[in-house]
C-alpha cells in the first residue's frame, strides 16, 4: 500500500502576495490616476482663471475711487455742526464721524454704528436723522456718482449676488442695483442703510469675473444651498489637490529613467503623445503646481491656522480723552484748505481732535478739529499714545519705513488687497508680547494702518508670497513678474489639461466596458 505523503508547511501555505513595496506603488498609481480625473479639471480652471485675475480682480470700491466720484463739499450747503449731527444720532463722541456728499449728491454726516452695523446718516443741511434709502435715493446717488452726466436704471434690490459676496457689505444689505448708461456700462450697488455707493463694477469687470474670480474661488458654490459649506469645499478640494499632485510627482519620478533610456531611446516610458506630454509637463511644473495649490489652501486660513489669539488693540486708550474745546464747524474747516475737500473725517489721536480732509486725488490735509488750523502731530506724544495700544505689552521699538518691504507694500487696485492704502513714510511699532505684534502707523495722520502678529506674518509667506509671488523686488520689475507667472501658469495648465484628456479617455473606456 502506498504511504500517503504529508504536505509540507511550504506546500500548504497560500501563495505569497506581491511585496509591500509593489502594493504601495500600485496604490500610488491608482490614487493619482483616479483622483486626477476630477482634480486636473479644477487645476486647469485655477491656472487659467489665475492669469485673468492678474489683471481683473473681484469688484471692489477703493477709497481713491470713492473720493474721485464724490462732489467737493460746499460749506454753504452745510448748516449742521458735528456736535449737532452726533446729537441727532444719539452719539456722544466724534471719532469716525464723516462728512461727504454721499447720499443723492447732498452732504450728509455718517455717524459710526456698533460693530457690524451700518452708520447712521444725518442730513448736513437740516440735522434730520435720515431713514433707509429707497429706490429714489439710490437713483439720485447713482446719478451723482457720475456728476449727473448719465442716466441709470434701477434694477431692484439684491441681498447678495455673484459680485457682492464680500462680508464688508453685510451692514449695507440689501443693496440697490443701478445700471448706468456710461460708456463702461457700470453697475452701481448702493447701500440701503446709508444711500451711498458701496461697489461699482463695469461690464468688462463683470464679464471677466466669470473667467476669473468666479472660477478661481469656486463661487459657483456661493449664494445657493451649498453656501454654508463653501469654505469646507474649497479647503478639502485643495487638500485633495495637494495629495494628487504629490502622488503624481512621485509617479513621474519613478517612471523616469535617469540611468539609461528605455528601448525606444526615450527616458519616458510613454509613447502615446498625450501621456508623454503629461509626464514631461508634470516633471517640469510639478513644483509650481504643488506650491500654488498649497498656497491656495492657505488663503482659506484652514483650521484657523493664522488666527491670532493676541488681545485687541486698545484704540480708545490710543485716542485719549476728548478735549474741552468744541469741534469747529465745516464752515470754518473748509475755507482753511487750498481747495474744497470731498470728505472730512473726524478722529482723535493722543487726546487731540483732528479733522482729516481728503480731495479727489486722495491727498490728506490734517487740521485741528477745534481751531481749524493745519496741524503736525507731535512725534513724542504719538509714541506715548502708541505705547498704550497693547495693554500689558511694552513698545520695544519704533522703526521708520521710507520704502516698502516684504511685509508692508502696496498692490495694484484690482489685486485682492489693492483697496488697502499704504502711505509712506510709516512707523512700524514692535511690541514684546508673546504674539510678537507689529502695528503700522501713519505718523502724518496718526491712523492705524495695519496690525500683524507672528501668525499673520506666517500667512503672508505661505499664502501671499507663494501664491502671488508678491516679493517687492519682483513686483517692481514688471513685465518680468507678468512673464514669469504667465509662463508658469501655462505650464501648469498644460499639465492639467493633458491630465483631463487622459483621465476622461480612460474613464470612457471603463464605462463602455
């Protein structure tokens, strides 16, 4: 009888699977292949829309635009004093009070409200507290914006539309929308709270924004049922994009023959033209693709990475107490200037009441708000007041900047931060608190221009520098900046579009099978 054989441990074991490295590589390829089908489409949109945004920004009303469109103040049309305007609004103190011909072309006082609230509006001729602006007021403000040269059509009110997502407009909603017959076909948005123009957008701006900001910031998810999740959608798409780009970079390097070429003579294994171009463009533009997607993620301040926990600035302590002298009337302030201003703004610095007069050019004259005479701020008093800005922190240093640097610089008006005025010279105040706070101060007007903490400065590098390449040395060398960013954007677009073509072609084959 034959003796049955006993299977050995080796023969009874299951066949060994592929090595761990092989399985990891397979998952790497699969992740990049299938994630790229969708994400490369977003990459392409981001690259192309980014080029558009280099020249056409999201609509905004800059301070200089506003001043240029306001009519000069006529002292004869102002009968109410600042004290009378404050009393009509039920407010005691004056800092932040503004006088301008901002409502229907007539001079009005705007009295600051609480945080997130629109100003109260007082008629500068009668002293009446004015109601919310209706369609008639909105049309009058729109006509005055162009000096009465063009007619306008009131298009109703809107709470929020594709051009008015900015949270800075919240206090003014709903917004009156008036389309003007000027050559640029400007659309004006007028505050229902104050009757003032708060946003303008030409027809060209509106059209280009659908190819620019609307795509770039994924505004298709704003103003609808997905609006509450817009921030999270952008964040997680960006996270997925970084992962996809990283896996693609690793795959591209693994497939490239550094030592010796393939049998075809090429160092890339892909013979099909689209695959080959995707491989080559990926190797050339992978770094900039990862950089721009990552910095775009940082622009959303994900998980509040750049939110400072430093104490708020003690602006009341910096302003100081009100003086005993009454405020001078506009009839006294306006004649003391070389030309009528388009805006008067009352403020207080180090216990001194000031009136800041601005004209259409944007230049500022500083007057004493009590004597109506030109005033130069005392630097020693200003520094003592600045020392009170951050309770519990010592003012360690006050630097004078006469030129822009990596943290304080101006951008074109259409850029994201183009509305922020950056005058020179400026003081940089450095405090010794744990958050390493810097405050930028205009020594001419005493106005606080900016505040930066360690976390916000990190955001400046991880977002603004990496995303916009806004190094002052490069920005000052245009069109070098333009050429460099356009070239890299086109390379990224080529990488993305070839990925879209490959991915959808593969998906189509899978679906057919």
